[in-house]
């Protein structure tokens, strides 16, 4: 469940949260939400593994990136927590000693849920654009879609809209291709293999 605190928010509000809640400060408003549901968590984990293998470890792709799950981004007056974020190594040559990141990522991904979709599509994308984040992916496990945006003159430009088991070969990760169906492994209609039945 997402909640808004209608007063000037401070970092102390985030520090006071119980561990089962994620807190953000978006345009001065304190937004909290629970940890993701299983469908959301699976899609996020599979995407992170696919991109990490190719672009962080460099085993199936060119490497050169660092990825983090749910990093706390301090972007000007805003505190935003994407589901996954990625930095090119030249953007982030070393990790900070703080518990948060002040260097804007080169790519963010939000996995949408009914409780967070309005914030992910609205204020958080505006914050990412103002910070100069070059690429933003929105994934919705319910209709099984991926929307990929590239920042163009301060505005988000939709460069791909994929669904179910279509091939993902999208900037900034267009050096590889993988099936979007990997993100929904329990749905055989999305191209995932059905579990084998015992003989």
C-alpha cells in the first residue's frame, strides 16, 4: 500500500520506517510502499540476472556496467528508489561510502504495481529526466509489457513497447537479445517452458 504524508518530509521520516517499507521523497511528499509482490519480485530478479550476466560480469555481453537493486538515489531534493538501476563504469568509477547514491544512474527500471504505477509513471520519471538519467524502462507483469524510454532534449521518448515473449534488444542494452517471456516464468503463454510432468 502506498501512502502520502502531507507535510514537509525529511530524511528522518525514511530512517524511522520499519524494514518492510520503502520510503521516498518525491517533490517534497513522503511516499511509502511495501516490498514487492512475488510476480513483481520475480520479474525484477530475472531482468537483473539477465543484464548482470551480460553487462556487469561480461560473460554473455560487453560488460562495463554496475547494477544495484533498490538503490536509494538522492537526486537534488528528491529521494527515489527504483527497482533496478545501472551505471556505466565511467559514470561510477568507485562506490561511495554513504548508504545512498548521489551519482545519477544511466538507466533505471521500475516494475509497476497498482500501488506505485502513478508515481513511477509520473513524478519519478520527471525526477529521473531532470537528473539526466538517459534511459528508463517500465515493466508491468500484469499485462506482461515492457516500455523503454530514452531521454531526448529533457523529454522521454518511447523507443520500444514489447509484450509477452517478444525479443528484448533495446538501448542501452541492445548488444544482446533475450525473451521478455523469461520475466514471467509461470505463464506458459508468454513463451516459458511448462514444467515437465512426472512419467
